[in-house]
C-alpha cells in the first residue's frame, strides 16, 4: 500500500531489509514472515538538517536531577516493589499475560489506588465499553475514585487525550486494539501494535506521563508476536499463574529503573486482586501430607525467599519414548537432572514417564531447584514420602555432586519461619549455618542426599 500521505515500508525484523510491499520471505536474509509494516519519517529536502525547537541541550551529568522525586507510589505496595520502588514519571510499563489472567483488573486497581491519592488517571479502554469498566470498578469497590475512562482505539487520539488531560498515569487496555493512521495494515497486526506503542512511548517521554500498556501474550508466549514491544518500553511485567489457581505472580522481566528480580504475589478474589503477604504459606497450603513425590523447595524470588512444593509423578510408560512433562520448570534442566539420576544415582527412569509440577502455578528458574526436583522424582520412583518438616535446595552437577547456591541463610530463615525443622542443602553452604530450632544438613553428593532423606 504505497500512499503519498501515508509513507510506510515493510521492514524485516531480523536484518532490517526494507521493501515497498509485504513479502513472505525476506530477500535480505531469507527469513520467513518477518516483514512488518513500519511508518517512514517525512521526507526532508536534500541537504537540509533536522532542527527541532526546544530540543534538549547537553548538560553536566551532575546537574541532572534523579531519584526519589521522580518516582511515586502507585498505592499498591506489591506493584511498587516489582516496579523497583514505585512508578517512574514518563516511564512506559508493559503488562503482559494470558487472556483472563487479571491484567485489566490489576490495571484498574492501580488506577483506583492512584486516584485515591488525588492523582488524575486516564483509563483507555480498547476492548471494553466504559460501562463494562464501571461494572468492574464497582466489583473492585472503587467506583468513587476519580478515574477518567474513554473508549478509544486510535493511537493519535490517545496521545492527544494525554496532552489534554495531563494525567499522572494512563492505562491503555490493550495495546493490541490500538491502530495508527500512519500505516495501512489492519489493527492488531504487528506493525500497528509496534507503531502505536512507539507513538505512546514518545508521548510519555515528552509529557512525563507514566503509561501502562496492557498486552496479551500470543500462543508462542511472546508479547504481540515478536518481542518488538519489549525493547520499546522501559519495563516489562508478566502476570503469570494458571487459571485454575487463585494465586498470581507479577514478575519484572525487564526494568530500566530497577531490578528484574522482584516478584509480587497476588490472590484473585471476589473483589479483585489482594496482595499476599506470606507467599510461602499460600504456596504450601494444599501440600499433601505423607505423599510420595512431593518435596519442598526454598527458592528465591528476587531477593525474597519463598517455599514452594515441587511435585513429581514417575509411572511406568507404555511408550517407546517415555514422556517428560515439566510445568513451571525448565524442561532442558529437568532432562539433564533425570539423566544424572539415571547415570549417577542408578535410578532407572528410561522406561518411566516423568511428570513434574510446581504447585500453585509458580515458575522456578534457578538451579537451586535441582535438589528438590531430584528428591521429588526419587521419592515418587521409590514410593517413599519425604518427612513433612524438611525443605531442600541446591544445584546438582553432571557428576552427581551437589553445588553451592547463594543466600543459604535467607532460605534457612524462611524455612524456620514456616515451621520446617530440617533443611537439606549443599554441604559447602551448610558449614557454620544455624538457625534456632532448624537444622542445616549439608550434602555433597546425591548418595548423601538420598541417605539423609531416607530414600536410599
Ligand atoms: P481480567 O482482568 O479481565 O483479565 P485480562 O484483562 O488479563 O484478560 O480478569 C479476568 C478474570 O478475573 C475473570 O475470569 C474474572 C476474574 N475476576 C475475579 O475473579 N474477581 C474480580 O474481582 C475480577 C474483577 C475479575
Ligand atoms: Mg482485559
């Protein structure tokens, strides 16, 4: 679609090759389905330099003001923590997650909490009517809050509204519904989503208005198809959890203004999301007593220790290629651990299906989960339950050695706080470690682990 007023080109997202029309395969690098429509800058007279009125001049770094003054609390303490200590003015936060996970609820609650501090907020509803937003607000008990709501899907108009109303924060729900007249492609296409987001990012930076963009995750698990939005914005938060559970985890995967380690735990209830002050207790609430295949892991979510239950089911497979399913764990890591168990601990698993799950819908990515995975699998395979008062953590190496992991004391304290009497951890971490009433038992190999856990 080449149009004089509407200058755009199709640009390969991998190599940057530009073409005047859409192509299935990029002629530059040969990649398929990577051509995305992008707006081109307005043409300039030859030799003319771009000059902008009011463009910023360089100034000494020491004269640049930064810090607490530019941040403000959203009023939701857990959200603040994930954002790195509050919402930064002029920052753009992308909130991604599966449909129905609670993104709109979170966004509206954040609006309500900001409005209750007397700050003006604008809620741009692209998917729902203002009436529907009002119904949800009633359910969340925030009808009195001063939130401006508008149903709008034109990105240019949203930018105008931000300039007109000058809110403290704006929520765009969702970015996939926006479209810009700069491109000819259909709303929802990657080019439209990207250009609309770019327009709002520019608007947020210019006006100092903090902007939440809500985005649906596609089946491939990326936001809006390719990760094009992720590098446009300052902060990317993922809202996770499985629909069957009420627990939700909000995780920062990118943050220009803080650590990406922080997570917040919420519980979806009848009147919206409630912060969960004691996530360990929530994640262990339904732990079965005396069942084989269950191990409690003391993991770290950011700087915060959390106890979660790792469940394993090992059962005889009728398949030539036994199944390995891991929910909430890295499948590659699980395959490695099963191979180590088979080879170093002589636990025959080659004819067994192995299913692993992190109870409560949490994702655990740190190697410290290894020891709990191994313990849960061995417990299920041998049909012997672990003691109910033991928590484990540690990394497992390829020779079956147990390797040190960070922050053993923090984990031990959390286990003690939740009433666990014994912790099994890497021997090199256990030295000199003590918390009243909870024993730290160091293991250096898988054999020792199974001995200590009575699984040998
Ligand atoms: P929603 O925020 O609409 O999800 P998303 O924007 O991510 O698609 O929330 C969807 C689910 O949350 C929906 O199934 C209803 C449920 N819910 C509650 O359980 N309690 C509540 O107070 C609200 C507002 C929603
Ligand atoms: Mg929604």
